[in-house]
C-alpha cells in the first residue's frame, strides 16, 4: 500500500507542473464544488484530488461501455493531438474540428453515427455535440473549467481545458486509468509514453 501511496504522490507532483488545476477568473455555480480557492492572480484553482477521482469514475464508465463504442470530440485546436493519441491507444473514434449538425441525430446523413458514449473537451466549444448527444440519449463525459456550464454532462472532469499541457495531461491520465481498470497496467507501473507525447505542438499557424 505504501508503494501505491508513493506512486500516487509522484503522479500528483508530475501533473501539478502542467497547470491541470489552474482555472479562469470566472466560476459558475456548476463548478463551484470543484474549486478550492483563487490564486494571487485571481484565477480559481481546481481541487486536484477531485479531478483524479473523476478521472477514475470516467475510466470505469468508459470501460463498461467499451472504448470502441465511444467518440471523442472537440473543436479546440489544442485538443487535437491529445484526442488523436487517446484514440490511437484506446481504439476509439475521434471527431475533431467542427461538429457537423445531425451527426448523432439524423440517420439519413452519410456521417451519422450511434456511439454509446461521447467524451468532449470543452462544454462551450463542443456545445453542438453535447446537445445532440443529450437529444439522442447518449451519456456525455466532459472536461470542464471553472467558467463552464455543465448541466448536460453526465460525468464532469474538473480540469484546465485551455492549456496545451493541461489537456494533454487529462487524456494521458485517462489512458493510464483505463489501462489500470482493465488490469493491463499496475498502479505503480510506468505507462510507456509521456504527457509530452499527448501535447499539441505550437507552430506559426496556431493562433488560439
């Protein structure tokens, strides 16, 4: 047990540096329960223990459904690489960029799909996906910051969904926890790939 505690402490130290718990200067009533305090710059800070607990909850949910039955989507530029890596490791389907209307609700469209679970990266930017999933009766797991409205999310993962490294960290942690839940990885085993592998790299075209 002491080894597991040490490993958990190591993970927390590793991910704290990624800004995963740094929120915005706004907090909504939906996210109030996940906030610990505001830092000197006026940014609300998220409770890291609650983030890790929700990642465990999300991993259990995903494994019950099966990763082959989920779609992971986001319109956020910084979420593209994390989602690509997650889907590559977990054999899940990705939808990045603009979410086409009718994707989950109009069977006559050629791109219509029927997933059993939707994972989104930002409730504000991925509003179309959430609305359609809700209308179709499909559960939604969402990464939410302090200023997000989360009324239509079934599982909220409280985390910084603005930063490149923070988003990479959430998806890295999800892959790790899903593998632990499956028995493919021990609590103290190294994952074999790093947070940096999940991070969207900046180039001159990025303007987000």
